[in-house]
């Protein structure tokens, strides 16, 4: 039975942007004075913005719906259920990056030790998490690992590179390149110089999307990561010094025994994350996996 819905705080703003952009796609051809010269821009830029906004919104639930036996994350195009029988406790607020208020989120920890992180911007959910923990006699754990890693060599090296053909980041970068090519042609022909201004924002998005292409290599007790665009992602780490590892959605979190924490950006598929996680576990390193909709039970 449905009990309550927790709405994304920016829901109405997102809805208004969709309406404005959709209206622009419909009416722009009738309000542009030089429509014949700008029709290509009208029919590509505005729908492109609409598609981009749709992709942006699809990564966050618009609603979190509370039922008696589960939470349902209602995305733009799909729904995902998290069953209370599988949940150990809920932590809200939880800071994905300690000390960084911008990383505040909702953390749902499963009995398996894995967890799910949800962007914390839902009216009233914090009080729900507290009430649920108290009602079910659950305590928020202070140490999410439950132990200390003890590295054991398994006698084989491991190389992990992004699977570019199955990585969404690749297609985003390709889209940026195509748009910039279109803008360049318009600028060269002298019919679309004004498009150079939004092109700067498009180029910036391309740089952001291409940053997670990090490669990993394990050999001789060392974990080496290499990234041509992000200097902080270039690390060489002794596996003996690792306390635990967490495979997050967008980065690999490595916590050292001396308390130091490293966050290395990456763009890996779920299959690659599972394989890498299993390699760590076989080597005696505690590895947690951040679960998302691919591992939750689908609610159709």
C-alpha cells in the first residue's frame, strides 16, 4: 500500500524548463525573422537541449514513493524498487566526500554490505529515514567496511581499460564533437557566428564528459591508475597499504590504513566494476560495491 511520496525539490523547475524548451521547438520557426537562414540551428539546437535535459534528469529519481514493504524510485522513464527486507539501515544525510557539503546524499545500506546512494534533495525524506531506523531498531554503522584488508598476492596481473563502445561518456563526447563541427561550418560560411557563444558551453561539457577515461593496472602489489586529463587520477598505490576499496558510480574510492582517502574518477561498465571488485576480493582487499538500478529489483 502506498503511504507517501517524496518529491525532488527542483521538480517544478525541471517541468517548467521542459515546457519552455518544448514550446521553443514548436514556435521558434514562426518567430525567427531570418528563419530561412536559421532553420537548421532551430531544428538542431533546441531539440538537442531538450534531449540533453532529458538525459540529465534521467539520472535522478523525480519521486521517492514509500510503500509498506518498499521504496520505489520513480525516474523519468523507469521505476526501481528497494525492498525493506533487503535493507540494513538508512543514513541521511551522508556525505560521499567527507567535508564536501555538495556531496550530501541519501545512503541505503543493504544486509549484504553494499549500498545505494541517492542525491539528497527530497522534501521530508531525512525524517523518514530516522523514523524507519528507530522503528526497525537499526543503527547507523560508523565503519562501513567491518574490518581491515590483508593483501595476498594471487600471482596474476590485471589491466582494466574503459569499454568505450559500451560507455555512455563516449557517445556524449562524440555528440559534442559533431555539434562543434556543425558550429564551425556555420561560422566559416558566415551564417552562424552567434552560435560560437553556446559552443563554449558545449566544449566545456565535452571536457567534463571525457575526464573519467581512466585505465587501471595491477602488478607487483601495486595499483596504478592513468588519466591524461585528470592529474589527480594518476596514482600508484601499494595494495598492502589499502584499508578498503569502494566501487562508486563515478569514481573508485581508496581508503588507506593511515586514514588517507583517494577518489579516482572512472567510466566503467557494471560488468567491469564487478570483475574489478572480484579481483580485489580475491587479493584479500575489502571491496564494497555501490548498487544502483541495475542491481535493485525492478518494479514495473
